[in-house]
C-alpha cells in the first residue's frame, strides 16, 4: 500500500485536511485509530466558532475561517449546523486577572478590529438589550457579531465523507503505532497489522497522540499535556434565556443554545482521567461549580436541571495555549499539528487549508509561522536535543 499523502487522525483536522487535499486531486489515505469524530471533535452539544477573546496570533486564522464557515455545508454537501449567533465576552467587575477587566476591553477591541475581527464594546445597557435575562452585575461586553456555533460532530463526519467523495481512502480502527524512516524522511506509517508506504508527506493530526508518537519515534518531547474538558447540557426549556454564544472575562464560563431548547454550559472546568478504565470521570463539585457560575450570570437558569455532564473528550494543551504546527527534526516530510488548547475547532477550516497548501507546495505558509515547535527551545538553531525534555 502506498499513498502520496498519509493523514493520521480522524478529527476535524485530519478529516478537513484530507478533504482539502482530495479536492485538489491528491492521493490521500487517512488512518483513524477508532472512528471518525471519536475524539475532541465529537460528542455532546456544539462548539463555539469564536474569535472574541482569542490569542491575537490566531486572529488572522479566524479572519479566514469567518469566510469559510457559512458556505462549508454547501461546499461539502453535508450539514455543519453552523449558525452566526455573535459572541458576547462579558465583564462583571475589574478584577479579571492581570489581562482582564473592562479596563482591558478597549485595547482588546482595537487589536481584534485591526486583525480582521469586527468587535464592538458594549455598555451594560446594550448588553441587557441583547440578553434580557442577564445578571445586572454585568458592566459591559465585547461583542463579535461574526462569531457563532457549529455542530462539531456533524462537521467532522461531513468533512470525512466529503474527502471520501473526492477519492480519499479512510481506514477506521487503524491505530498508528510507529513510523519507518530513511534518514530525515518518513517512508512508511505503521499500524499493528499494516504498513502504509508514503511517497510524499505525512500529516500527523492525531491530537493527544501526537506528542506520544514524536517522543517515541523522534525522541522529541513537546511541552504539551492532556486535559478532559467538562461540558454540561441542561434539560430542555420552554424559553431558552441565552440568546448568543457567551463567554466571560473572569469566570470559567461559556454558554450556548443547543438542540431541543437546551443550554450547553462549559468554559474551562475539567474532569479527571481514569488511566485504568481509559475514560474521563466527572467530578461532582466541578459540575456544580460550572452550573453555579451559569446561574449567577443567567439567574433564569436557577431551576433548570442538568441533563448530562461529559468529560470523555480529551484535548492537548501547550504552555502558551496556542498550537504547535510544524515539521520536526528527523522527519522533514511530516507536518504535525497538536496542542489546540481547547479552542482548535473554530480555526480548523483555515488551518486545514494552509496545511494542505504546505503539504503540496512544500513551504510553510506565513500565517503558520507563530506556531513553530522551536519557539520553546532556548536556541532555535539547535536540533532535537534542544526541545524541552
Ligand atoms: C469538550 C471540548 C470543548 C471544546 N470547545 C471548543 C469550542 O467551543 N471552540 C473551539 O474552537 N474549540 C473547542 N474545543 C477544541 C476542539 O474541539 C479541538 O481543538 C479540536 O476538535 C481538535 O481536533 P483534532 O482533529 O486535532 O483532534 P481530535 O478530534 O481529538 O482527533 C484526533 C483523532 O486522532 C485519533 N487518534 C488518536 N491516536 C491515534 C493513533 N494512534 N492512530 C490513528 N489515529 C489516532 C483519535 O481517535 C481522534 O479521532 C473543545 C474541545 C473539547 C474536548
């Protein structure tokens, strides 16, 4: 078996990059350990497609993604559940950490507008007009009208189907176990039962698995760890009090309406990981903490019960909370993407397009320059041994 491009991982990155390559007539094989969208790109509810509050280094990617999301369903021929709801980043008081507080909103607004993300600074009264059920403690908000939400599971599966429609081959239940190399080139990707030869490039997009593979195969330790983010859905309501995608300056809180008139509550709380059972475990106090924050900001949620809390989807996180998208010493024909740090879904459409371009043309697109692995090395000129171990 031999392919021009081998993509590892069937999340939104692997599926989307395979699709972008396949639509350009390339010979693509995607290897997925389990099933498409079984990782961070699948599961309960919807994902925020948000630029508001994002690291400025990712904002040029969001500017591109803004143009791509509305038409994606038509382009691939499958549902994405994308809706442009707008995002309100709420401020309640001035003690939002060193970077937060409403004092900081004007500076953030100006950076976001400069980098292609239309952003308005709203007064408490303007916020209340948009969100009539919100607490009176809100002093203002940053509003990004182009932000929205999408069905991440449907989007990821749709991208994978569209890749197949354009000729890509997808192998599910095929965990990658190793690489075969000749000098600095990867010549084959190995699974337990198979050897997949590569004529061109490997694109390693298996999220939490990427650091493990580059450690075992290339002896490079990326400064990345795994988390199990918590998401909660409420029971259905007659009247959903949350009208926009909501974020918060100092509370770990995100809210959005999802199917069946329910509200999804998330924003940075985490579960534990049970290594023996290989599954996420919810922590009741954290579920209650997340819900309590939601009820403080939207008192109308006071009597609404939790329907489900889920921590089963793992995500990779870097020390500076932006991803690593790079080639690594010892594997010059392999591009890796990992460390999405809890907000990789929204930018994926832009990154997938750039990854495909990089793989085909051979040079790193300028917009991906902030995401090199050697930003963590003391001396960027040093080879593998200089990476953090
Ligand atoms: C609960 C939660 C909420 C989030 N909310 C948001 C949000 O609101 N907005 C936002 O922008 N982002 C959000 N994110 C982040 C976003 O979902 C992720 O960054 C994104 O989905 C990562 O996509 P991926 O394709 O890299 O990873 P994944 O979807 O994890 O895909 C990786 C795939 O690789 C496969 N794999 C693993 N090991 C192997 C192997 N050995 N061989 C082959 N395949 C392998 C896995 O089975 C998996 O299918 C959230 C993440 C989580 C978990």
